[in-house]
C-alpha cells in the first residue's frame, strides 16, 4: 500500500498542528500506517494537478494507491474503517463513534471557525466589537453542551475512537482564546488526547516539516 498525503509547504499556523492534514497524520499514526507527505505551496493549490485531486484547491488529500480522497473527515473515516484501532468492532458502538465524528465537524466546528474568521478578517470592521461577544457565546454554548455529554468519562464513548480524534482536532483551534480554560473538563480531555504517542509522533512530524522550510520559526 502506498499512501501520500498533501499538506501545506509553509503552514499558516506556523507548525502548531492546526491545519487539517494534522487530523489525517494522527489517524495514520494511530493505526500504524506509513505515509509520505507531498508539501504544496499556495500556488500549487491552484494547479490543474492539484485540482484533479481536490476540486476546491484545499488540503489535505490522501492518495491510497489508485483511490484519491479529500475532506479530512472522509479521509479519517476511510482510514478508521480500513484498519483496526479507531472504530469499535461492535456495530452499535461503531455507529456511535462515527456519530461523534459528524458532531465534531457539523455541530462543534462551525461556530469555532466562524469566530476565528471574524477575528482574522473582520477585526477592523465597525461592527466587530459588538459581534465578537455573540460569537464567543455561541462557542461557549457548544463547549458547555459537549462537556455535559463527556461528563466524567475519559472519552466520548467506551474508548478512544475516531470521534475523539476529530473532536479534539476541532477543539484545538480554540487554544489561546481563553474559552477552553473556562471548561476544565475539556482542557483535560484535550491534554489526554495529546499525550497519546500517535498524536506526539504526528505533531513532531508536521512541526519538523514546517521548520525545514521556515528555519527562522
């Protein structure tokens, strides 16, 4: 099997592991699959070659022999379904783990991304000061609901799964915002996931790649 992952050549997150290829790297490390990384510049994302892989000109994509996939959630689900370690064997538990993957991407991530984009591209807009508290409160509501669902458990279901991997990847985008610190249970949940050896290997690999092209970082 030959696996090739596309990632930013010079990630805008400066190696913090927030780009969506990190989710795929983590999943591949969890199941023990070797892979190569094809680093792409922002110009490369617009080329016909990459548009053939990803029609919207984004990363990541994964080439699995003659199968080409895009969208990080779809890629992680493919990896989890083809390998042991990220989805339970029991059908009901498996369905629950997949459910949490969708919850991470469709319910928890949208208000987080909306908040981040407002800070990034609308910070000088005259309405931003009034709008930001509303965006923060939307995120707070989702975090509170998630913390309630997690309760005292280590993971969202019986054991670590692709659902936790995707959820933690989404929550990490809030680091430095101060919002995670308001929900200690989720801060602990993220730290628990980041302590996994597979996460550590994936993070170290993407950071090394960033530093190779940005030695001043």
